[in-house]
C-alpha cells in the first residue's frame, strides 16, 4: 500500500478542470504538496494509507478560491470612511490614515487578520497591491496562504519612498528577496494611470519585463478617472496605456468599469486579465464593469474583493453571488454569468489571470494541493440538486470547514492551525482603538 501525506474525502468533488469533472464519493491524494491522484474513495482506500484524513460524507471538496485583487492590510481601516465617493474616500480619509499609521508592524498585524479572514472563507491565494511588502510576505508565510504581492508605486512621497527611483529600487529588491518562494510571488503594482506619470509607467513596464513578473494596476475604475486621462493625454485610460506600450499578457487590471467596446477589444488583443471587484464598485457607486462583453471578447475575468476598507469583507463567496445576480439583471437575461462561470472566475480563471494556471485553481494530478471542504449538512444547503448553484447562490463563508494550501492543512474544523486566532484579533482591536482615537 502506498503512503500519502494526506487524503481528502468528499461526498462530491468539484475539480474545476477543463471538463468540469465531478467525482462523487471521491478522494484526493496529496503527496509532497501536490495532488497525486483523484479517484473514488473506495479505490483510494485500497491503494493508499495516511495518518492525515480530511473531509468525508456530507462534505464538498473544491479548489481554494482566488482573490485576484485586494489591499490586505487595509482591513484595519474597515468601516473608517464609508458611504463616500472613491475620490473623497481615498484622498480625504484613506491616504491621510495611511500616512499616519503605515509601518511594518501595522502591515504585518493587519495582514494576519486579513489572512485569517480569507482562509476561513476559503481563499487560498490572493493578489495584493500595497506597501511594506516584506511584512505582507512574512505574515502570509506564517499563515501558509499563497500570495501574489505587488509593490505599490505612485508618483508622490509615501511612508515607503520619496521618489520614483526609490519605489523602483524597492520593487527590484523585493523581487530579489522573494522570487522563487513556494508561496510568495512578487509583482509590481503601480497604483493607476492618474497616480503614475507616463515615465513612471514605462519604467515599471521595463522592470516587469526584465524581471519577468506580473504587473497589476487600477484601471478605468471611475468616470472621474476616464475624464482625468482624457484631459491629460487626450485618450481614454486603456487607449493611453496601449499608446505607451504598457498593455500585455502579464498585466492584471483591476476594475475596468468604464471601458468601451474598443477598449475591451484592445484588452483582449493584448491578453490583459481583469479583476472584477463587484461589491467594492457597488459600495463606492463607481459603476459596474461590462463583464459579459469582456467574456464574449475572450478576456480572462477573475473575481476579487478589493480591500476591506471599501467592501467591507474579504469573502469571494459573496462576490460570486453578487456578480452573477447583478449581471443577470443588467442584461435582463438570467442565463448571463451562470453558476459555473461564476465559480470558474473564483477558482481556475483567477489562477490563470495571475499566471498560476499550472499551479492552482483546479483539482488535477500534478497541481499544488490548494483545496477546501465545505460542510453540506446545513439547512440552507439542503437538498443539493446542482452543486455549482449550491456554492454560488447558497453557501456562506461559515460553511467552509477545512482549508489546505500547498498540501498543508491550515484550517481544520474552522480552527486556524498556523496562528493564534485570539492573539490576531486582540492586536486588531488594539490597532483599531489607535485608528479611532486619531480620527476623532
């Protein structure tokens, strides 16, 4: 009998592979952090033994969710400035709070809280855009969550750099420090085309190409941004980025709310992927991205929460349900963004958007073992006619029971195994009191 590191059993297994195979009464074998085999539970029991057994009857096994755009450390600003337009929210409240509080300790403690929230809602991979990336990386490594970490770049001074030269140098050093890590993938994150001038964006593109890393940027999030770019450069944001050679298949663009048909075609032509942040966009009244048009054009669209300061949670299950329903209503067509599409946007397509299609996002032999179990034995999950529909329209974050990343259990029976939950929450409460005191 062969030895496995762990065997994950499920009454149902949603593989999210190219064929969308479902295995009933099945099991996933994990060895060396990799999925070794998926088969019926009966066959797996005959062939393998393991001291680690997860899941079982009444459990649905599926790939961990991918959060393709967030600002994890902003979880400490959750609820600080709500019900405001993006420009006022950002410039009058969030940026001043960041200048006052951001430091390596703040970011580490905040990412510990954000990571705890994400893991317990089934997110096993996230893409971050922020500052003090080493703190984010250390917290992510401690928690055991897979992270794509973008070094934030803007044209104005912040607590991490005073000049563009410093920002670019910080990004280069961060890539040196973390490239090749099994969980942490460095990338570059210029904030936007309105916060970074043409020369800065060209330098970012040169560095990203030279170091072969992903770039992520906010793009066409608001009407104000479009008007700003047209006024400054005589072009809409996507057209402007095309004109300076910034678009490419290693670019992940967040939001893309105010894009026209020509811009969608340009994004598709250049192989740009899009992060759809539906709940943040709704809350800030920024608008709703034309996702059905993007999908029809062949764009890879992933789901994302954005930061908890503008959402206000880090819950991809909620994003799936909201995105599917909103687009049906807008299109007056209930077949638009069906449950299978929504779940693909939260799993395999999210991984592919970050260049991780051969690493995570689906359950297949040879993929890294990033998976979750969902407890089906709940009133709101009974009966189970269509498993995709059940996950997208009925499941809650509290239904996520076990979480495994890179073959290692990190949450078991809803308890974090890689950190002290009460200590994480206590530090968050302490920081919250400091932020509240300074803002009143």
